[in-house]
C-alpha cells in the first residue's frame, strides 16, 4: 500500500510541476537554405548563418542559439519580453548589441491565417499563418520578407507578453497563433529562402542562469 501511495504522490508532483498554461522548454531546429542570388551560394548561407539552432523558451523570454561558423562564431539572441529588449551576442566578439523590441522599420503588407495550408511536423498536423512585410530602412538591402509560419496549439505562447514585440510584426503573429512557430518558411526576395523546422521538442524547466548576460562584454545600444 505504501508503494502505491508513494507512486501516486510522485505522479501528482511531476504532473503539477510540468503543468503550465504556456510552453517552457527546449526546441532543436534544422535549417535549410536555397539561394535566390547567383552571388550567394547556399553553402555560404549555412556557414555564415548556421544550419542548426536551439530555442530555450520561458513564458516571458527566450533564447535562440545558432551554430554559425563564420569569423564571429556562434550567435546568441536573448529576447527579453519583460524588459522590451533583445540582446545579440557573438562568440568571438566583445560586444553585445541591445535593441528595442518595439523598434519596427517595416511596413506590413499582409498577415493572415491559411485554413487550407497545413503540414505535419513531428508527426502532428500544424496550421499556418502568412506574414509579409516591406523594409522601409534605407540601409537594409532586403526589402521584402515573405514568411509562412506553422504552429501546433499545444506549444502555447502568451500573447499579452508579446504585445510590445512589434519588430517584424511578431506581436501580430503571436496574437493570431498563440503558439510557437515550429516550422518557418522565409523568402527574402532577391537573396535567399530558408526553412527552419523543429526536430525535437522537450518540455522542461529552463534555468534563469541561461539568460544572464556575459559580464565581460560591452553592451551597445544599436537603436
């Protein structure tokens, strides 16, 4: 009887520990590139941007870590929704670039749900949202970004936390989907196409220590 009670208590503990309204955990992605410019080989894109990345997600912040192999090494982006800033760090740079999440230099062209555009990711059918916008930044060579984001409702996001994230109109995507994009197809017109797809999703607690900035590096405001 004691063993049965112990088993029930352990089950209840772990169920309550991981029962949460919004997703927290680790997602591993694979990225493939297709060049749309004869001067930019696909292999070069994989080398410079990375062909794998890992996302560490909490309700009000997340990290994206790319395995880029160019001169600056890997790249790490911390999105701090509670602060309203992103922080971009490169392995071999002594600088961390800080930007506001509500700094949007783009004009929205279109955002919509696609009732008839679904795809299977990790064995489950995912719905999709199209998001297209135009850069109005004269220094940005990529003028049109056209993306389709596939999501599974069980990997939930809190839209209230993303209200401030107007950069790239990501707040609008989260408002419509209320979920993490686990497959993204992007066309950067005149340059390249990328497809990022989750290969492993793990529900687990993400330690706060991962979000600590490297104190040995200089933080520069890039806005």
